């Protein structure tokens, strides 16, 4: 079958596809996303103390306003793949020939290949958010990896982050007790965030599996069948299930206090599909993607990490 494809998307056009790919990274549902960062972005958080006073006829300075500022610097990343077209062509043709009059129109081969690349971007982003290391190729600095922003030691360590101690490696038998330790540390150290609408307890799928097993054993609500009405919560705190998180770690944070930054409009953001048939006679195609990504925290003192 003779088949050629050559597509090039840059700037805003590429940003559309990159944004769609990033949405497949589940953790981004629970982070505050800052788009269109060309180089760096300053994250500013203000905290006021005793700024409200009794009214007088005079101007009387009262209270303090503390400004906390951190830098979010996305790292430039790329994907360069040399792929035989037949690797994806068979599965694409299967979609073309789906039976049924009501079958939706198939995607073009270009869109199909871009979706394949999107899965790679989403997986890499999900892993870097939590376990990435800026010194490792293809990764940006994460929250929990080496030198992570939530870690007690390392070049990016924030000493104000509350560190909670687990009793040991998580199991179905001890996950409830460890979650209770976390919430007790939240109440004891950061009570101001407890009623926040965007407060979540972050955990990976393995830890969440232990939690479901534990509550099912205890006979709670409808955890036996996990029907559509079930909302992941613990003692009223919403649970964010993030596949990229590390084992045996929990994080309690507001969505508005964890940030992900990228650039979706820059000319440096692009996706290119190049058919090599006309150049070297091969049946290969080259996939190129350039994008950026990075994370940062807001107020460290409002974050609790358990390990």
C-alpha cells in the first residue's frame, strides 16, 4: 500500500495537540496549570497577619503582609522517533474498517500517529511530576524524586514542608492507621487548610488499592462493588489517585498550592511528522515533538508529606 504523510505543527497549532496529550497525565487534574511560560514564572503567595483593625479617622499602619515567591522554570524536552509506518498502519487500518453504520468516522493517519506520541508525552509527564530529576535526560524536577520539592533534603528541599512518619511500608492492614497519622499531622500543623475545597490526599494506584481493600473489609458504604456513585474520600478529605506517585508516600495539599508549568504557544513548541520515503526510499517516518514542563510548590508550610 502506497502511503505518505508529512505534517508540521508549530506554536499554537502544536500547543493544541500538546495540551490534549498532557490532559492524559492524570496528576494534572489535581495541579494548578500555568500555561505559556516562555522561560520562568514567579509564583507569588501572600499571607496577611493582623491587617484588619478598628476604624479611626487617621491612617494607621497595622499588621504585616508576607510575600512568598518561588520560581517555576519549565524544562525544554523533546521526542525524536524513527518508526516504521507498518508498526502503526495495521492498527490504524483496523479502525478504518470498523463494522456498523453508526461507527464514527476514523481519524486521519496523522492524528492517529500524534495520539500515539501523545501517550508517550502523557506517561513521561506523569512520571516526572512526582519522581523526575532535572539532571536526568528526558525528565524535569519532580515533587518526590531525588532533590524533590517536597523532600526534607536535597538541593530543592523546603524545610517548611511538614514531614509525617509512616509506620512502615503500606499494606491493606496498616493503610488506615497511616492515613490517620497523616490527617492528625494535618490537623496539628496546618489546621487552616482543612476546610479548603481543593484539599486532597495524593496517593498512587497501589496505595489506593490497599485503601479500597481495607474499607471493603470493614464493610464501608459501597466499597465492595465500587459503583459509579463512589467518591474517593478518607474522613471527608478527597483522595487524588496519581499513577506517577511513588510507593509508600502520601501528600496532603491544596490543588492551588501545587503547580505545573508549560508553554503551549511558543514557536519552540512543535510536532512534526516526516515521511522518509521520498528522501531515502524507506518505509519509515520520523516523529518529532518539542515541548516544556516543570513543577513547583507554593507555600511549603501548607504541605504535608508522609513516607
